[in-house]
């Protein structure tokens, strides 16, 4: 899965490099989750906490 982010004010989606590599806090950005091929959006635009919660749910059931 691929986590992407973009500023809330606008801009384009970019692959998420990690919290320490982006300017400011995660609250200034919108996030989304895509499949590995980047063809299907698994989680629409949302906050970091919301997207990561869904990411953990998907990973849990994938390895069950």
C-alpha cells in the first residue's frame, strides 16, 4: 500500500516520506491510501490518524 499526502490548501498528491521529512506537522496535510499499483484508492482524503487506523485494519486482516 502507498500512503500519499498533499497540503490542505491545495497542490498535488506526493508519496509520503515520513513525519520527519515533511515541513510542519501532519495536521497541515491531507492523506490517502492507495494499493501498490496506485490504481485504486483504498482510503479517501482524510486526517493522518484516520488513514493510519484504516491501514492497520487492512494489514491485520491481510495477515490473519
